[in-house]
């Protein structure tokens, strides 16, 4: 007890426990302390003697004790040696215990420890008695063995013992001579491990000259022929190395060299030795090892050859020179020669021999030592597989499969071009054979047996072809880890690198796609062979690895591929593989096929899930979970589709493995449906998925994200239009969704999934915004090309838009979500939403949603102005999109409508928004100005006054307009041109409405019934000289801007520049006014001339809209001049240049006089009796042309101008020909302006170049 306490006292806890494991507690208290090692580890030799042989002690504890003992021997050699040598009997007993443990244990690590401890004890003690004891134990153990099966440990101990104590070699041979017989037994025992131990011991024995001399007879009579046979046939490197070690010891002696090199003597000795071969010669064996790829074996064999030649170079060198390994060159040459003969049997036998050589050749020894030799072999096989004789081609296929082995092809450079040619010949021969049988298909029932035989024959040939192709795939996979096999290192850097592993891999993929798959599918139409399908699916599986950068694309192609008439319907590879499993693997048979099917489905499903069509890939964690799910579940699935549906619908309690199987089934259906392979009934699958989800809810489970994603998708796809989910099911789905952090994790891009989420209010209220955002984010179609198409020529909408528009028609509240998306989504997504809404609004004009949209937009705008009042331009990059939608909604109002309170509030908020922007905020201002302009021009007169009053009260808007007008003469062309157009048009509109309101107010002042006049809070200052300069020097491609400025000038002229809103200010110092300037004030005569010249130049451009604006402005100018000085007005109207201008316009084409601007211009000149511009004869010509024209084809605008022209002529008495006048008047009266034109009425409100325009405003 004291000894044990002393052994454990004063040590930390963990070390105390470790050292306690070295003591045999139930016996240690009896042991004398002298057997306890005084240092760490605290071993007790007495405990070891009792613990090690005790069967009740665990192997781990014994191993720990031995390990600690060995450690102590290394660290404290002298102390352990003293401990063991205290008593000779104890020492011998300890060795016996260790040897007994060595012989009884099968654990290799324990036996190795025993051997190391025994060797160290015997070498450190150096006691003859202990050594003899150990040798006796070994000898006794070998003698008592009925078989050499358990001799490995003993033989290994003997070999290491002799290695540690070389003098023992002589003692073993002299005193234990019959031990050699046991060593011979070990050599013939079929275990290369035991054979290697025997060779190691022999090598140590023959290293002693005395022992070698005593064993010379043993070598000559028994060991010599057996030893060479073992060396020749050795497969493991351990046996090869030990054999060569023994050989190197033997080759030190002349006697043994002479024996070994004497071929005749060896053959004589081999006759009496079982297991030896007399055909083996040392030179041949050593040359084979020299050809191996192992550098150690090459060096060892070179040393042995040198050791032989040292004894007698002249005598032994010829044997090495003439020793010839049966050359593959000769076999290839023989095969090439035989194929040129007409002897079919010779062809078959030659190919059979070649296939055997290729198959049996050890991997360690190269068969083809040069690329040229390998190329010749490949070309011979290429010729053989193309043989018209089926039996010859079949044998060639087997040889090709054996030929496509890494060790046969790895001699650089790899001949990928030759391999490709061989595979093409093989596949083409198989395709030709298949087509031949199909074209020769027999007719009638009598030939059914022949037909079955032909199908069987074709199946065997196809199987051999696929096996060869699979060998090529394996070859490509193995070469992926070989840098030297990636490409031909001798290819010039500038040359096109076709002879590469990458090109070969892509060829394999292409060949499988174009040849293998069609051939297998045609064969499946006749019969199904499990072995053939196993090889075929393993090829497809290998191709995922061979071309990893195309695995997703290849998987999609496989799943999208229609496989023909097998199973009486079109199908995909998911269905094909499931049917194979159901047909052949349901009763635990064809386990290899089941494994191949499962592996193929596993990789294909992962590839399809990793690269979805229109959504982001799953995370690594999700893929890892799916991978584990598929790995466990797929091998268990071997049921047909109806059984799988029934299993999925089972509401009973599901254990873990069964639930995993349900997950796998659901994923397979999901992937098949995504790729349009609906091989189960939609109605049945719809019910099954609902039952599955309710079962999960009942058991309180949450499925993996990808499984729930599949469930939602299948419910959406399979749901019939007239069939909706029950409320309990919708609630269950919502509960599942509430546990998902991001809807994108379970989103699949499909219009029916969008419909699913928006159809049920409970789902739409919570997830409608997010699902629509995801929908537009992943939607890759652009609908901008549909915007400008008239209703008469509308193209068909994409299917995705059809579903969305149906939802919008039935659930208008979705429009509010879309408005929020336009405001809050990324710009790209917002553009898609806007384009979709534009298309919907233009194609569904019967749906009145303007109020709904305007009301929601008002809320958005109010929130924006509250949150970002100081700088609304930085609030959202999508605000311009919302504003453009708002202006579009205004454009939809074809008829004039009263502005309600929402519309007035919108006007106020938009004007307020504009007032907070700068002229550079074009994206916000342009749609805002369009909205304001259309609001003014598309409503009733009373609403116009109210709208104008609201807008004129916005000081910020007025200040902005003033800044915009001042930018008209900016030198650089900028995107502000369109915005400047809108600014001038708005200014003209505001001025007209303000002037009109003020006049009406003054007229009704005494009646107390007048409307509130349009009060001016901010005056707009305009420099007349700058305006005229803008017209005289217009910007390029700015006709609309010129028209807008002219519209403003016409308004100012009609108001006689008396507007309270617009004030003309001088541009710098002005000259003293002339008399005529005083009459025309505030205009000067120079300004009148400048304006007239500008109008004439603009008219020459012959732009229809600009011409109308020019004529309107000229009319207003002449009216202004006529009111102040009729002489000046007549002078301006009678300018000779006007005649040139008029005839330039009339020269524009046939019947150009019927253009409304020309008719108005002629009317204007006639009113001022400018006969110098238009004579009576020319008027008669115009009337003659009008009489011949078809007035029913003219537009309303033209007819109105024509009415005005006739009325002017009549008032002046210029219609001298009364019959013509009556005819023309009757024609015009028969075509009233409202219905006179056969052309469709032109829309007055347009968007030209992004600018809101009212044609009537520009014209009149």
C-alpha cells in the first residue's frame, strides 16, 4: 500500500491517472519496491509481468504499457536495464511473456511494439541466456505451426534480431539448422507479407560469410529456383525490395553468381521444387524492374546488374544484352500484319491475345515504352474495330477497353488525337451496326425469334462499346491529377492546342451527347438490360467529373432531353433513372445498378440545384444539407411513381429515414417539373404535397429550405385555375414562411408561383411586395419595345406578362405594390416594373385605376417631401420613374375631366417638389413638367383656372422656370433641351391662364360671382433680345424647342405683352427709340424684323409642328402690328421674301397646298391683301386643285384651315366662279369638322422626345 502511495504521491491529477494505468492495482501492493522504476514513467516490472498476460486486461491498456516501457528504454536505458537484470529468472520470464503476447496478438501495432521491446532488451542486456531463450521460443513456435499463416510476427522478430546481432546468423544456421525448412515453407505460402519476412531473414543470414558457406547446398538445391520465381512474380514493393536485398547479399559471392547465371542448372533444380518456374532468368527479371516506374526498384536492379558484372564482365554481359522481354512491338506488328489477311479466325485470335496481354500487364511495369509504339497499337485497334466482321469488331472492342488504361497511355506525350480517332471509330462502328439491324428488322411472327436474337446481339455489342467509352472516361479522370498529361509539351506555343486533355474531355462530352445517348435510347425502345444501363449511367456520372465547368449545363441538357417512346411517353433522365430503380432494384437485386443510379441522380440533382435557371444558387450550407439528404435517401428509393405519391401523401408519423426519403422524392419531382417532365398527375401531386406539408405541421417539423422551396413550386404549378387551397393549408404555408429569414431562399422564378403568392390575401398581404420584387429582379425580358406599338398592331405578350396582367385586372390593389417597388427597388428592377405597368395601362384602357394610383402616389410624394424636403433629388433614384408613370396616367385621360381633390393635391405637391429642385435635376423635372402641362390642358376650363391658381402660387416653381428660360441660349448641347421645351410651354400656358383669369375676374367684378383670379406671386423676367436670338440661331435638332418658344411669343403677342406673370426686360443698354418704336412698344422695329426673318427661316425647315407654330406666331404678330400700325402690318405681310417663302413651301410635293400650315399662311396673306405674294390667278389655281382633291381623305386640321381659307376668299369676293364656289362650299358643308375626315382623329396629347405636347396648344 505504501509502495502504491509513494508511486502516485506528489504528481498532478492527469499524470497521476496516467501512471496509475501502468500499475496493476489489485496486485501492486504485494510487489517489492525494487521492481518500480524510480523515474517517469513509473513502471513496475512486476505489474507488467502480471498485467500483460492477463486476458481480462484491455488491449489498449497493454499497448499503453508497452509503449511506455519502450519510451523508458530509450530515455533511461541504464535504469531499465538494471531493473530487468536484477533477477535472471525474472528477465527470462519477462521475455517469455512478451513473446507470448507477440504470438497471440493480431493487432499489428501491438506486435510491432513487442518486437521493438524484445530487440532492445536483448541488445542492451547482452546476456546469452536470454538470447538463446528467445531463439528457442521462435524455433519452437515455427515447429509447432501447422500452417505458416501466423508466422509473420515470429519471422519478422527473427529477421530484426539477426539484424541487431549479426553474430546470431552463424548460431542460427549451426544450432537451428532445421529452421531453414520452415523458411522454405514460408516462401511458398501465398502471402507476400510472409514471403517478404522470409526473404529479409535470408538476406541477414547470407550476409555472414560463414553462414553463407554452410547454406550453399541449401541454396543450390532448394532456395535458388524458388527465389527467382518469387522475385519475378512479386507484386508488393516490400517483397520486391526484400528479394533484391537478398539478391545483393548472394551476389557478393562468386559461387552464388555462377549458380544464378547458369540457366541450365536452374532449370534442372526447378524440376524438383514446387512453385518454381524454370523459365525465369535473372537478367530478364532485372530488366523488367529497370522498366518499372519506381525509382527505388530501378536503382536496386541496377546495383544487382553491376554486382553480377563485377565478378566476370566478359562472361555475364552477353546474358544481359541478349535477354529480351517478350516485346509488345512484335505483338503489335503481328496484329497489324494479320489484319491485312482474310483469315477471320486469325484476326480474332490475334485480338484475343493482345487483349490478354493488355489486361494482365502489371501496372507497375510499362508495356509501351514509347509514344510511337502506343500510337501504332491504337491505330491497329482502330482498324480492327472498323472491321465489317462483327466477331472481329467485338474482340477489338474488348482489346480497346483494356488498352485505354493509364499505365498504357502515360508515356509522354499522350496521344489524345489518336485516342479520339480510336473512340470515333468505335462509336461509329456501333452506330452503323445498330442502324443495320434496325433497317433489317424482320416482319411477321415467324421471325420474332430472329428479332430477339438480333436485339440481344446488338445489346452485347453496345455494352462492349460503352465499356470501352467508360474506360476512356476513367482515363481522362486519372489524367486530371497528372500535370504532364494536360497537354503535349512538344507543341509550339503559337500552335492551336488541340491535343490536350481539356479538348479530349470536351470531345468525350460531345461524343456521349451525339452518339452514346441516342444509341442507348434506341436500344431502350427494344429492351432494357441492367448491366448496359449500369455502364451507361456510370459514363454520365463520370462526365460530370471530366468536364466540371460544363456539369450544370450538361445536367440541364440531360433533364431537358426527350428520351423517345420508352415507357410509352416522353421522359427525362430523372424519370428514366427512377424507372430503372423501380424495375430492377426493388428486391435488393442489382445492387451495383442501384448504386450507379443513385450516384448519377445525386450529382445530377446537385448540379441542377447549384445552377438554377433564373434565381441565385443556394448557399454552401444549403448544398451541404441537400447533399447529405440525397446521399442517404436516394439509395432507398426504388418505387414507381404511384407508390411514391402514396408514400408522399402518408399522414402517419414519419421516422427520420422515412422523412428523408420523402424529401428526396419531392426534390426529384421538383427538378423534373422545372424541366417540363410532368410524369405524375398534377392533381395527384397537388394533393400529395399538401398532405406532406400538413404532416410536417402535425409533427412540428420544419423541412429543409430546398424541400419547402420545392413544395411551394409544385403547389403553384399543379394548382388548377378553378381549384384553390383550403384555408388551413394557406395558414400552414404562412407559418412555414414565417420561419424563413428571406423569401428569396424558397423562391423559384415562374409566373404561376407569382400567381400563387398574390392569389391568396393572407399571403399577398405579408409577402406580396417581396415576391413581386423578386419576380421583377429575375425577369430578364424587356417590354420597352411594346410601349410605342399601337393597339392595332399589338404583338403577343410574353407568358409571364399575361399572368401578371390577369392578376392586375382581377386584383387592382397589386398596382399599389408595384408603385412602391418603382420607388424603393434598385433602378434596374424599377425600370422593369415601370415598363410592365406602361404596357398594362396602354393595353387595358378600360380599367379605371387612375384614382387608385394617384392617391397612392400622393402618399409617397408627401412622405418624400417630409423626409427629404431640403433635397428631394437625393431621396430616391427611382423618383423619376414614378413621376413618368404619373404623367402616363394623365396621358390616358382622352376626354376632359374635372380635377378632383386628389388631383389638386398632386399638382400642389409636384409643383412644390419642382420648386425644391435645380435646373440640373432633369430626371425629376421632365416628368414633373409633363404632368403639370397635361393637367392644365386635359381638364375643363373651370379646373384649368383652379390648377393655374395652385401652380402660380408656387414661388419656387416660378423661380425655377425663370432660371430655365435663361438657360435657353446655353452654348453646349445638353440633355436639358427637352426640359427647356417643357419650361417654355408651361410658361406660355401659365401666362394664358393667368391672363384669362384676370380678364374674367374684371368682367364679373360687380356681380360677386367671379372665380378667384389667378394671383401672381412671382414675376418671370424674359429678355426679348435673347428670345429672338434663340429663334434666329436655333440649336441643331431642336425644332420642338423653337416651337415652344414661338408658342410663348404668340401668347405674349396676343396679350399685347400685358401679362402680369411675364415681364419683358431689356438686354443691356438700349438705343434711343425711333418714332415707329414708340408705336410698337414694347417691341422695337428691329425686333420685329428679327422675328419675321427668324419665322421665315424656321418655315423653310418644313417641319409640320414647327411650321404650325410659326404660322400661329406670325398671325399673332401681324394682329399686334395691325392694332398699332396697319401700314407696318401691311408692309411686313407684303414683303417679296414672303412670296419666295410661300412657293418654296408649295414646292414640297404634290398637293402641298393642302397642308394646314400653308393654307393658314395663304389665308393670312389674303387677309392683308398681299397680291404681291399671292395673285388672283394663283388663288384660282389653288381652288382648281382643291376641286380635284378627295376632301374625305384630309385631316380635321386641314379641313379647318381650308374652311378658314374659303371664308377669307368669300369675305374678299375672290370667288369669281360662282359654280366652283358653290361646289366647294357644298363639299365642305357635307364634311363637318367633327366627322369629315376618313382618317382616324389625331390624338391631341402626345409625348414627343420625352416632352408633353398638346398639338392644339402649339397650333392655336
